[in-house]
């Protein structure tokens, strides 16, 4: 753990610019993530087709995560973000044209979401890998917490309601607004974050060798491996859960019966909890051993998944979503900071890519399973099954990971040589 006095070190202007760009990009993410499923409800009420959108969003992590991790380690991480955001703006511009000409179909919408996911792999990996280059190591918890807070505020708290308003104005706005926000984000990154952020040597080894290094590091690591397995199982289960959650909540055929314009407001409650959880991560981490805190967050988070089944009312679900956001984001801050302290800077892209290939790669499988289970046995079966699967996953690190292991495996602090 870090010395408390060191937490007073400033995060710096480069991180402020990074945080601003993150906010702009994630506001666009929130509009897409909330607006697209609501728009899709005007095209179909099929659980499997709605779930397919979520699967398409996460499939690129399974296919491209390893390769993108190598690319992030080989190239300038700032430039990777700019390229990804530029491609995203072009893609969303094409989607606006499809909507405006009346040619948008479920197939075209699914392909759009799939390609959007490709840009997300690049932007997300490069963005998370650059953080240790921008801030003092003693402030990683604070930097990661503020980054995740910004992501949640913009994607759910702001992006959700904006998506509802955009959809009321016309479906084209659901794609046009995020395109413009992506352009603004890339301008901030390109002009307000000086320096270069490339750790790899000019002479590159075979890409497969570097992929093997990243995968092998995770497989052999006694702390990161159990956390990755548990996190991946939980991601898969939660994705299946929330892929069909909108059907439980929205429309005349749903259990709760919300109007489409009210659903983003309910999801915003989750974002409020997420923001508070991200801010609380650093002070809680100073008072509670981080392994105990992380696993406790995961267990409580899992149990809250039963609330929509046991108490299908808006107040009860709103409270559950608040604490889901708080616990999930708190756990994410802790796990990300731990990884950044135990992985060499030159390997963060590969290790992050390898981890997210499994951690995010199982999510489209979870989404498809959620849709199939809902079609066959109903939505409650999805929610209960996801809860059971999460409990099984978290049992692994609970039995093998200890706080002393983290302290023993932390790397020494090195001087910043990226600028």
C-alpha cells in the first residue's frame, strides 16, 4: 500500500486533459449504449435479437483484445486513442445517414454496434494503459477512481437521459451526437496531452511472442489469475443479466412497466452510486485491506442481482442499482490499481489486452446465453442463474488471494521517461 503523505501529490494537467477527453468520449458511449437498445425496441421485442446487440458490442474484445494489446504496447498510446476516436466518428456518421434515409434495420444496427465495439477496444486499452504515464504512482487509486467516476457520470448519469431526449428528437441524434463528441475528445487528446507515450523498443519481436508474454504473465500470476477468472465469470453473468434487463423494465409487456423515457433516469441512479464508489475507493483503500474490500464488493454486488426478482418495484430496484454502481466501481478501481502496480509499464497493453480478451470476451457469450435462456425459461431464470454463476466465480479468489501476496508482488517505482 502507498504512504498517505504521498497522496497529496498533484495529478497534473496532462491527467486533467485525459479526464476531459474521457468524459466527452464516454458521454457519447452513454448515448449509444442507452439509446440503441431503446431504438431497437421500435424494431423488435425479441429477447434474442435485443441480446444480440450486447453480444455484438463485446465480441471485438474476444477477437481483437490480444492483438490490440500488442499494438498499444508497440505504438504511441496517445495516437492510438486519436485514431480510434476518428474511426468512431466516421462510423456513427454513416449510421446517421442510414437512419435519415430509412435504411436502418436490425442487421445494420447490429453491425454498427459491432464496429463501434472495435473502436472501443482500441480507445479503452490505450486510455487505461496511458494513465500510469500521466500521474504519480502514489495517486493511481485517485486517478483511476476519477477516471471511472467520469466514465459513469457521462455514460449513465448524463448519457442516459441525453439518449432519451435524443431519441425523442429523432433516432439520428442517437448516433450524430456521439460522433461530434468523439471528434471533440480526439482534439483534446491531440492538443492538450504533450509528449510521446510509447514504451516498446523500435525493433519489434514477432507479435505472437509478445502475445504469449502477456498471456503467460497472467496465467502464472498468483494474484491476477484468480481475479481475472472470477471477474470474467462475473462479467459474463452480468452481461447476460443486463442484456435482457430492459425487457423486464420497459414497455407494456414488461414486469415493471416503465415508459422508455423513464428508463434512462432509473439507470442514472446506478451512475450516482458508481460515482460515489469511485470517489470512495481511495479513502476506503487506506482503511480496509484492498483484497478484503475488493472481494467484499463482489459478493455484495452479486446478492443485489436478486432484488428485481424478489421486489420488482421501481423504488427497490433503484436502491439496488445505486449499490450495484457503488460496489462495482469501487471494486474496479481497486483491481485496476493493483494491476498497474504489479505489471511493468511496457507490458500494460499486452497484459490488459490478454485480460480483457477473457474478461470482456466472455461477455458476448453471456449476452447470447441470456437471450436464449429468457426465450426458453423466462427472464427470472436469467436473473437467478446469473446470481448463482457470480457466486461460483468469486469463490475462487476468496480461497486463494491474500493481501500479503499483493505487497510481495508490487514492482518498484520507476522514474517517468515518457515525455
